[in-house]
C-alpha cells in the first residue's frame, strides 16, 4: 500500500514541478541578455524531475519541454524571437532532458 500512495504522488508532483520549472525558464528566457541563468533553471528543473520520479522522469521532462516551446510561442513577437532567445530555448530543452537523466541517476545511486 505504501508504494501505491507514493506512485500516485509522483503523478501529481512531477507535472506540477515541470510546469513551474518550464514557466520560470520561459520567464527567464524572455528578454535575456545571456544564456547562463535560463540554462541553470532548465537543468535544475530537469534534475528535480529525475529525483522525483527516477523511472519516468523523462515524461516530466517532456512536459517541461512542451511548456518551454508553448510558452515561447505565446510570447513571440510578430517579428520573431531574437537570436539569443532562440539559443536559450534550444539549450534549455537539451538541459532539461539531460538534467532529468542526471537526477534519476542521483536518486538511484545515492538515495535508493
């Protein structure tokens, strides 16, 4: 029974963390002058997703990627996104996915 309750909570917490981390990263990308802070936010969000659910953390990472792409489409100006924002988005997508696998490794190797 105990494992079943934990299983349900990961389905609740992982998407919430993914949406929050994705929204924060989109906010940081908007009008950025450097890529470092958005990259850090995306990587930390991915790591948390991997730690929350080490077996299916990649699903949460995909949710975060969808939030990133969707959020950037919403704030896109008619002229298009500046080049730095495009690079920040692409890097954030890669770091989200990599961070998820790193977080899952950390959880399996050190905590379990």
